[in-house]
């Protein structure tokens, strides 16, 4: 692993656990095991590094989301797969000494009102998430799996906000129960009764 990759890896972990503001460059270079001069060889400062980490994570997440939502799975199976991966990730994070919750949610709370560059990346990320959810909901309605009386655009925004909020509450409670409750409510909101059994594995 290159020193640049070590710095990015260290930043991803520290920003997630302690927040962007509370993570100092000294913490970063100690965690990465590099010198300060090496840090500044690759990055002008913490902001450039933070934007790079945030953009990379957002791109990776959208790519994974895209692969699921554009797969040959039916719309119900697509949503189940997205939920299962999210729950698996949060379960793994809960097992750590410090539970970081949602990297994007944390960064949005901390930086959106004070740093326009960070806010712009986060806004683009959440908008792309909404678009994929909306498309999945429309396909589900067209194929007869989802309730036809829902507004896909509004429900997509609600589901994303609800799930991010549930991760925040999971961080407070140190429990997956808020996330599990959010998934149950999402199922009840979008699924037709006759297809509810397809989501029983969640």
C-alpha cells in the first residue's frame, strides 16, 4: 500500500469515528504511519484530503447501489439486497469499540452548514441515492409489487431520510433496532400485502 493510500485509509477511519473537525493532521499522520512532509507531498491540507475521501466513498457507494438497482433482480429483491448490505455494514460497525454510524450522515451534520464544498458533494450523493430509489419504486409499481397510490419521488426522499435518521438513532442507542424498525416501516409503506412475504427474510 502506498503512503497516499495509507493516509486516505487513516482519514476514512478517523473522520468516521471522530468527525472531520476533531481529526487533526497529527492524528492522521500517526494513524497512517507517515511523516508530516509526506502528508503535504500528497495533499495541500486536511480539506483536500477530506473532500477526496468523501468523494471516493460517495462514488463507491453509488456504484454499489447502481449495480444492485440495475441488476436482474425484481424490485423487491433489489430493495432487500440494499437493506441487507446496509444492515450488515452497520452490524459490523456496532461491534467496534466506537460506533461511527453513517459516514455521510455524520459529515452532513458536521460540515453542510459551514463548508460549501463538502455540502455540494453530499447533496449530489443524496440526490443520486434518491434517483435510484425512485426508479426502483416506479419499476415496482409497474410490475405490481408496490402500492400504486404512493408518489415514488416523495417516498424515495422519505425512505432515504428515514433510513439515515435510523442510523443516527442506532448510534445513540448503540443498537440496530432503529434500523430494523425503519426497514419494517419501509416494507409496510411500499409493498402490496400479497407480496409482503417476499421481504420476510429481513
